[in-house]
C-alpha cells in the first residue's frame, strides 16, 4: 500500500447558515494551530474535543472537520479546543462509534451505512437508485425523515447533529468495464458492512465481501478483492486509481455522512456549549457539501488523467440494474417499515417537482 503521508490537522472555517438536521490522519498528533483564547461567552469552559474520521485530510470530509474546528474555537473564544484525526488514525468507523458510546472519543462522522446494525431504519439510504440528485437527498436528510432517524441515536449513546455528504457511489474494479448487470458476474466486490449492500450486489451477480474502509486499498492491491464502490472524491483521495484500471459511473447509491457526538460528552455540556457544537456542525456541513460537490465534479477528469478507463452507464442499463435489485428494496422496505419508506419516497417526489 502506497505510504500516505499523514499530515497534521490544521483547520479552516467560515461562518455559515444554521439549518436543522443538515446537515478524518494527523498521524496521531494534535493540531498545531489552535485559535487564541479570547473572550469566551458565558457558560463555556475549557474542553478538549477529539474528532476522528476514516478519510484523509485532503478529502472534503477532512476539509469539513477542519472547518468545524475553526468554528468551534472561534465561537468559544478558544476555550473549546478541537483535535482532528484523519485516515482512521483512531480506528475504523465501528471502533470510533463504539469509542463515542464509551465516552473515550467525542466526535466521528461516518457513513450511515455501518449504523444499520444498530438502527435498521438508516437502511433507507442504502436502497440503490432511489435518488437522482444531491438536492433530492438533501431534501430527505434535512427534512422530517432525516430528523426521525437522528432522534433514534440517543438511545444508543449517540447524538446526531447534522448530515454531511459522502455522495453518489461508483464502481471501480480490475476485471472489466461494467455497463450491464451481466458485467457484475463474478466480480469479488468489497462492500461496506451493510446487509442491504451485500444483498443488492449479490442480486446483480457480484461476489460481495464486507470490509472496513481502512482495509480497502490493501485488499485491492493484493487482489483479495477485484473491486470496490465509493464516491469519486474518495476514489481519488485514497488513490484507488493506482490499483483499479476501470471506473464505471454507476451512481448506484447516495450515502450520507452523519455528524455523531458522544452522548456521555454531550450531556455534560452547558446549553451554550451545545449550541456552539450544533451551529458549528451544521455550518461546517453546509460548507462540506459544497466542497464535496465541487470535488466530485472534477474528480472524473482527474481520475482519467491518472490512467483510469472510465465508462458512463446508460440510463437504460441503470434501469436494468434497478430492476435486478428491486426485490432487495422490497424486502428491506418491509423490514424497515413501509410508512418510513413511503414518507421518504414522497419527500423525493416533492423535491423532484421543485
Ligand atoms: O470513515 C470513512 C467511512 O465512513 C466512509 O468512507 C464509508 O463510504 C464508506 C466506505 O466505503 O466505507
């Protein structure tokens, strides 16, 4: 595996808008640039906040937690100090989420997919081919459906403050371009640890293997698996082009990130400190979505320039893929609850009409 230079976290931030529900390695070292301690608002005391993500500092999510750091330190007069850790320095999503539940870490921002073992309703975001645009996804996440799912976190020792954006997932592999469902046949595919993804790719004829994100590059390099699927910004940031000749623009699933805070930590904060955390998470999330959209828009050309053979999947073939996975969507719609699924589909339809 190419040695990554795990750089130190130095965060950036800008003030933004407050939206309800909208919604990564410094080599283990702490940020070397902390906002100077100024006049802290009343009700704010010295706090240390460890933020860990699986993605790299150069990824839009890394940019997002750097912005979060600056916003929190700015709003608290430097009293609330954020320490960012990138590239799974603090462990993979599951380990960091458990660390929040145990009060050993304060913040992580994983995809919602690994949470479905704990909260099955998050599986609605793993249904393939239900969103056509980021705007549709934001309408669901920032509306009543997204909030209902955030409301299920506290009973698991977690507080969800905002949804950030991982984005539309695309397929890379070392075997062939994938245009039709038949092209998936026999591809050993790494997936997130999420049963809907596993069953959907089996229905398409692939041979899926669940695996933590931090193990993906070495599994591709050693040919343990033939392929993986992730948003373009992740494919680029993690240099999958070095071990994956083919990129197929399937846009098969839109994955959100969810900004998680340890409930043990959260419950010890004053109302003023909680307000600072919430505003910073939402404002940084708005910024992160913008950065992510721009990065994903330019990543295809960058990955082509890096040598990947890129194929667009036609609408007709995406429809055939959707038909192949429909039985999986039907099965999990029943398991999750048709009311929530129907509410989400209605939100999508409403967004489409705008
Ligand atoms: O910590 C990084 C993961 O949350 C995110 O990249 C998940 O998309 C993901 C994957 O493929 O594991």
